[in-house]
C-alpha cells in the first residue's frame, strides 16, 4: 500500500471574521498523510478535506521535517511505500 507524506507551506494566514487571508510572513508548515497518494486532479484543499490526515499545523520547517521522518520510519516498518511531496498553499 502507498501513502504520501505532504509538507504544506502555509504561504497565507487564515482570515478572521472581519479580515481576509493575507500573506504569512512566518515560515510555517503543516504535515499531512494522504492514503494512496495525491491524485493530481483538482484542488489540493478538496483532496485534503476528503482523505487527508493532518498531523500538525503551522509548525517550523525543522519540526515538520522531523515529524515526516518519524512518520515515514513507522510506515516503512509496517510495509508501506512512502512518497514525499512539498507544496505551498498559494
């Protein structure tokens, strides 16, 4: 079985009730697991909402990389094929 570990760069901050989204000046990342991998069709946000598992949100790039390495080691030990993707939410 195949999974994809996605490091998603949070290029935009979330909008609030009275404000819209704006450029995020911090180096923040989210870590996602996508069973079966990314399809490559359509919007990444829709795909993550349907089948993505979020492990962490808005963490440093170092922490995101460590989490991906830990998750990858566990799934490889369980017999999974692991792919990596790094994308930006721009």
